[in-house]
C-alpha cells in the first residue's frame, strides 16, 4: 500500500498461479478489505499476453478480480519508476526481516513474519515520509471496500485424461 508504506507477504514453496492467487486472498483478509486498484509488473500469473497497449489478463486472475471487484493496472515494460514503491517494500523485507533468521517450517516462517510485520514493519516511522505507518494504514483500511461474503478458492481445476490401463 503506497500511501502508508504498510506491507504483508505470503510465502510458499512454489511459484504457481494458485500460490499467487492465495497470496491475494491472504493479503485482502489481513487488510480486512479490498483496495480499488492493484498494480502489477507483467507477471505471467496476471498477464496472459500483452500486445502493445492491449493487455489480456490470465483467466484465473480475471476470476479473482471479478470475485473481489478490483481494478488492475499493469506497469509499462522496462519502466522501473512505475513500481518503485513495491521494490522498496521488497528491499525493506530483505534487509529488515530475513537476516540471521532460523526457520523450521513454512508455518514457522509465516508466524515469524506476522510477528515482525505487526511489531516492527507496520508500526515504524516511514524512512522517506517521516510518518507513522500504522496511522496511515488505519486510514487506508477505512477506505477499502468490504470483503465479499464468500472466500475465493485459489485452487486450480485442471482436467486430464487417464488411459484405461492407468
């Protein structure tokens, strides 16, 4: 969230579309609502094809957008200034959270991150803006749209043919 500088993250063992969608579900639930617009960097899980200014969104990502009713904007290729706030958040995570950490499992990683996010990252004084992240996060949360009544299922469905002999 660029206004507050707040962050949340989702960890997984793979880089599948399902993990990408599950990360959105977890982020929206942590925030307690849905932002009006999200910005993406041409990643395959969101953008199926790009032809000049025309963007064709990935089917499962379109389902997620429809369920949560948010607009999506894709960055212009080779234009790093459009995604600076996201990159600075990743840098802060790499330098503030990861060093000298022992992790026993994915659940342990999630627990350690949630503790660090809530005790350190989202209560700090923002380095460039000199404001309290938690105060601006509260403003942003007030502006979010409510979560839909049903939870989005990020699990993919794929049909396959199995021969008679198995």
